[in-house]
């Protein structure tokens, strides 16, 4: 069984590191993390990119061209 995490982000830098570390510290790591970002203007993308370079699972980051709102953003990640 594969484990895939869908994460919707929007200006979440304040709490994002803690969230990502919880994924990396699981006894069973996910096979992938799929991130849909809704045009964040803070350090969210940089945090995600740095995280993707140091974990042993795939991290796919998709950044929306325009803000689509939390519901559609999460749907896109799924």
C-alpha cells in the first residue's frame, strides 16, 4: 500500500515547518507529499523546496497561477 499526503498551503510559513517535520518523523514514511499552494506570499514555497531536498520521499509542489480558495486548492492537491 502506498501512502500519499495531500497538503494545501496558503501563507502557512508560521506553522509549516512543524507540519512537515511531523510527516518526516512518522514510523512509516509517506511515499509522496503533494502540495498545492494557493499563491502564498510568505516563505511557504522556500520552506517546501528546502524540505523536499532533505527527505527520502517525493515532494511535488504545484503553485496556482491565481488564488482559487481553500476548498478548490485542497481538491487540486487531491
